[in-house]
C-alpha cells in the first residue's frame, strides 16, 4: 500500500539517470587518469578490509542509511541533491566496473548486495526527486501541492522500505560477499 502511491515517474527518472551515467562511466572515461582513481579505490577498500565483519556491516549500513536519508529529504532543495547523488554514483559504478582488476571480482563484489541496495537507493532518490518536484510546483504557483505530505511520505518510505533493505544489503555485503568472492577463487588481477 505504501508503494502503491509512490511517484513512479520520479523513480523511473532516478533509474534512467543512474543507468545513463553508469554507461557513461563505463564507456566514456578514457580521459580520466584511471590509475589515480584505482589507487584511491584501493585505499578506501584497504581501510575497510581490516574491519571485523560486524564492524564492516555497521560501517556499510550507517554510510548507506545516512546517504539515503540525505537524498530522500535533500530533495527539498529542488531535487538537486538526489539528482546529483544518482548521477555521480551511476558514473562511479560504471567506472569501477570498467577499470576493475577483474570483471569477475567486480561482479562477485557488487551483485549479491547490489540487487537490493541499488533499488533501495533509487527509491530514496525517487522520494527526494518527488519532493523537489513538489517544491518546484509550489514555486510555480500551485498552492494545492503539499510539501509536508511529500516530506512525510519520503520519511515513511525511508523507514519502512529503504532502511530494512539497506540492512539486508549491508549484511550480504559484509558477511556473504567475502565468502562468494573466496568460493569463486577470484583474486584481484584475474
């Protein structure tokens, strides 16, 4: 029932932006200094690799939950924050997959939790974009549009749908993904 009145156009827009910029990141990044960005990604991954699975789970969940809340409610700034988040994350994901040491490693590391995390984040972004559209509508003179209803709905979607999905995704990423990578025998550079 909660998602039955969800702004599908906003979620579709977020998904479209994510996919297009993901393709741009994958195919159109030859101008970037790939080795510099790869070194940065390795540094970030290295800083997380020393954490216990429980601490890794908590770090991943808190990072994603805070960002999802920011993009849900940050839509109040005319939808700019959720649009920026979706565009930059799509681009970065495409880039990371393209320049991964191993395509199998990228797939093994991203798919298990990504099938849950990405839709949850896109729902949060859709709520933020919808909130931004409500604000634009009010600025344009449509007084019948309720910003507070959009805000309340964004919070409800975040609490009821996004947070539980991000909990599951973080658990998969922290506890299952390392096992998947190990069981496939995939090592960086192969």
